[in-house]
């Protein structure tokens, strides 16, 4: 461990943290996805989130100690991003976790050791806070660590009682702050003063569970959850003014500045804010898309859309007119890929999503700009100097045209904008939103509830019917309620009744069409918002209106695929329980048209044999043609009959039971085949761990198997064609080729060495003479240690009296040096062994050997010329 390391890069800080805790028995786990398994939050907001079931005693941890670097997104303070030194949407939280293992004392001791010894913070620069009632933590800091009492601040529950949400695991916490100005003294320490203090490490003593009524019950275990902000650490250690100027974010800002033709440091405050917003949001966007979130008008999809639009908008504010988001995203990917390789793997998806969203938004903005031109024209003609609040609001509301942009363009035309009027319109809008046809903020799940007074919840008839006559109840365009929409528009439609299954229980929403008189809407997804089924689609033909009577028709081929995969998921769970362990329980699932994914709690990986047996069992049940018995029963009765429920899932009084008697019985709202024989065949593609104690099986079944086989078959055919062999001969053929390749490589190596030795003869001409001695010191290309030795011996033989020192870099990161001295040189007091050992040190290595012939190695190839130079000087001065 070094002391007071200066200017560590973000990557180095992350590695030092993980390494410190790995050395103290913590398992390093990969960052979990930004899409949490926890249904109470939209996005992963803290490092502890993936471990919540462990803290709550719902899952047994595989390790008692873990350490992670977790990507997180918080959007509650989005307006502050760029305006303060350290508000972000995206950030990385470094954490160490104890699951019922070490507690307060140890966590504090390590927190201090890490801060002072590894990151080299001087104790004078540190201040800590504790929860006001936590005398124990106060005592540990003062008596065991030696922090002066004046530098330990007691804080209230708002600051120092950490809760993961309204309910859930929680506990008192203790935070470590960096003090930029210890010279200001201990008298008036105000931790809120961000010109002096920055909190960088939060230690949570996770020991309670808070229920809906707000009361605390002790958890089964006393746990530790900590969070260190990587960006903040980088700010302190890199000695920059704010988090945005660290190496984790600044290159993105520079890319954006370059596109805009700006220099960040000489820009005004407003421009800097826009650049910082871009730098921050692009990181969120890249990681969200990498974690398979797509822009939409609901839930996390809407968060993504909003972030992308803010990037585009701030781009325009600093003078970028064309599309630019993919260019800044490229920088963000390059910065993150070593820690999060999935951003590079998902590069194509990231770029495609950005391009689509950006160009759509730009088109809207362009339409707004045209309107603004007309408005300006009108204002000028009337001899006025201000654009009305009403007009500015229309631009904002209908065209997503931000006020700042309207103001800027107005300014260019020597006009102002009536901001008071704008705000009044905004207020009216909020009031109007209480009425039926309103702008609906779909970010909050269930926001369509507001409409509940005016329309009925959707009746779902899709268990038995593939088509229905229905009425259009609500029509949304970009989240805004409309009376009508035309061909070419992306819309969200709520019908009074529908055969479309809405995404839930892991099964994706149906695809299909909504059609009417001259109208055709292609439905691309269906999601449930409380009691409403929202159909996401695009109007292909005609004009759709609220109140229209339409036919809703699902794509039955897609539905059949989803059904096969869904029933196969149930059979898979039953087979895992039967063959591997009856205690296995579902942790999550995905049922789509082309594959299925089943996550389950299991402390170990499956053997290849178990995987095969599970697959065989499922296929046996398929072949046995079991019929489904689907019933709606009271929950208690369903459980009494032994139906499998998902842990942690909330069920109503009445539940739907999918029963394949004697095979599988599960509570499930999904759609299923009526007989297992319809599935046809089932194939497991992979089995792997996804989080501690959670395994994932990916499989295909039914018609989707053909797609899978076609891809594999094409690869095999291609290999057979190239190698001119039968499929079963491919592996052997490849083994033969690999052996041949290895042999050839060896031959090449040998030949290269021989060549080098032959070439080394020419070194004779370069030998220097000092009295009776001849000296040869030289570097050879790519020669391995053995050949280097032969070459040195051969040269020494030829010069007879003298010294030969040869060096080479046989492979990257490896240096070889050989010294061969004649007895006359030894008599002068030079021993080849000692000599070569000393020279090799320069290259970060060492070695030795006999007085007449010795060999050494090193690591730093860049130092070889310097090492040889030293050898030459040494020989010259000793032998002359
Ligand atoms: N959960 C705590 C936080 O988010 C510590 O990791 O600050």
C-alpha cells in the first residue's frame, strides 16, 4: 500500500477499493443491472439494492462478505445536475457489505484505514458524522480511531439514518467527509458547506426493517452496507473543481465542446452547465441502453427518453445544430468499457436507439421552430416586443420546445418572452390535468389512475379470444392526450376491452393490429398501467379518433410462440425441483417470442449432467401430452393444493392456477398451451450465475426452436464446406489444425532465433577494442533467452578475449539479458553473474549465474537501451 497516492485515475480508485476489501475476505461481485429485480424502484439507486433480499433474510448469501462497484442512476435531483459540483444522474457507488458477519467496529476501522492508508488522506483532513443516538459509533471513532470529539458530528435521522425507501432495510449510518480547509478550525464545522466539506463514504449499520406503518423491527442479522462515491473520490484525489472535471466525465464534455467549437474552460457559466448536463446524462443513457432499456413513454423507458431529450436540448443551447449524441456516446463507451464491457457489446444498440430518438426529437423541434418564426413575425407586425406566455407555452407543451430555447431565439430577434405568462400557463396546465383529457406523466407507474374516474378499466378477454370489437377510450401521442391522430404517428391506445396480453409475469405483451374504417394501427407492445392495458403502436393508415369502434386482433403466431415458451418455463421449474433440489425457487423470468429465461435461487451451478437430465425431463413431459387445467381459486385453496407461488409476489384473493396434473401447478396470469404436446420440443441453451445465489437458464421451445437450429445449422454447414468434412468430423479436424498451427509456430520461433544468431555474426564488426579486450554490447530483435545465450557464447569464442553483453525482448513485457566474459575479464574483477544482475535491475528484473556466462530477465522493455548503455560504460571504464 502506498501512502498519499496522488492523482489516481477513476479506474485506479475503483481497483484499489475492490482490492482492499478482497484482501479482507470480500468476494468481488460484478455490478448488477440498472434494471433492478426489486419492483419498488424503477432503477438501481444504490449499491445495496441487489442485496436487499439478503438483508431481509429472503435469500441466503453465497458469501458473508462482498464488495462491488455498482452503477446507479438517481433522477430525483435532475434539475440540479450541472448546477452544483456533484449532482449526477449516473454515478458509481463502491461498496463493502457484510451479511451478518462483521459489524460497526470493523467497518469503521477498515473505512478509516482505507481512507488514510490507501487513499492517503491525512487525518487532519477528515471529519465524520454519526447518528445522534449512536453513542457506540461516536465512542469507536473517538476512542479506538482517535478522531477528536470536535470533529465527530452528531446528526439527525434525515442525514444519518439511511433508508432504502419508504419501507425495507435501514439503519443508522456514519459518514466520512473530506475537509478542504482544516485551517478554518473545529469550532464552526458545518457539513452542509460544500465549499469546505465533501462526504465521500457512507457506512450504514443495516439492522432494521421498516414496515408501512413506519415501525422498525430488528433484522435477523446485523449487516454492513457502505457506499463510496467514485466520482467524488476522483474529484478529491485529482484536485479538480467538481466531479465533472474528473477523468471519469471530462473527456465526454470535451467531445461535446469540440463538436460545438467551444473551449470548456473559457466558456461562460451557462455553457458550462449545458456541457456538464451532457457529460452526465450521456453516461446514464449509454448504461441504460446497454442494460436493455428502450426509450418509451412509460416507466424507465420514459426516464431514458427524457434524458436523451435533455442532451439534445442542451446541445442546441450551446450551438450544436445537427445530430451529435452518438459521438459523445462513443467517448462515454470508451471511458466505461474496461469496467463495464457490456457497453461495448451493446454499442450497435446504443447508437441505433440514440439516432432514432434524436432524429425524432429534432423533427419535433424543427416543427416548433417554424411555428416560432411565424409567431415572431406576428409579434413584430403588431409592433410588440414580447412573445406571449401562451405562445411560449404552446411551443413547450406541443413541440417539446424548452423555454430557454424560445428565449434565446427571441433574443436574437430583439424580443423577450413573457415568462410570468408562461408560468401562469404552466400552472393552468397542472390544474387542467385534474380533468379527463390531460397531459399524463407516465413516469410514475399507475399514473393513468388519474383517468380512472372517466373511463373503465380494460376488460381482458385474451385468454379465450384472439380478436374483439372495442372502443378507443384514450389516445396518447408522446404522453399527451389527443382527440385524434394521423397516419405515421406513434400512439398509445387504451381500449375498453382487448384480446392483447399486456406484459406481466415475465411474459411480453402481444403483437397485432387494431383496425377500423380505413384505419390500421400496428401494435408493437402492450403494457399494463394499473387497470389499463396500453397498446403501443403506429398508425399505418387513416386517422384514429377517441370513441372509434375498432377491431383488435392479436398476431396468433407470436402468441403461440409465447405460450409454448411460457408453459415450458413452468415445466422447467418443475424439472429443476424434481431433479436438482426441491428447494429451488423462482427469482425472475422472461418469456418472449423467441426464447425464455428462468432465474432461480440456487447456491451452486448445475452440472452438465443435471442440465441434460432437466432438459430430458421437460421433453418427456412434452411427449406425454399433459392437458392443462386452468382454474380461478381462492388463494388459500390454491396454496393448500400445492400450487407454486413466487416468493415476494403479491397475489389477490382469487388466483389463477395453471395445472398440468402430476407435473406442475403454478399461480400465473400468463397465457399457456392447452396441452404440453403443443410445445413440440425444448432445448436449454445456457446455464450460468447472474448474482450471488441466483442462476439463470436460457432456453428455447416450440416454433422458436427452428430459428435457433437454423442459425446453428448454417454455422455447421459453413464449417463443413470450408474443411470439406462431415459435421461429426469438425471437432477432430479443428484439433488437427490447432496442433499443426502450434507446430508451425514453434518452427517459426526456431527459425527466427537461428536467423538472429546468424545475424549476430555481423556484430563482430561493431566490437570495440580496449587494449587486448574486445567488447560487444548489442540488442537483438525477438530472440528468446536460449538463443541469446548461444549467440553470446559464439561471439565470445570469436573475439576470444573480452566481453559480450546481449539483450532482447522475446515477447511483450519480457526482457532477456546475457553476459559472456572471458577469464581475462574476470581477472579485472568483473563477474558475469553479478554484472548481468545489476544491469537487469534497470529493466525491473534480476538474475545471475557463473562468472563467465550468466543470464537475467526483466519486465520493462523500454529501459533495455539504457541498461545496455550502462553495461557498455561499465565495461569500458573497468577494462581500460
Ligand atoms: N446505501 C447507502 C447509500 O446509498 C450506503 O451504500 O448511501
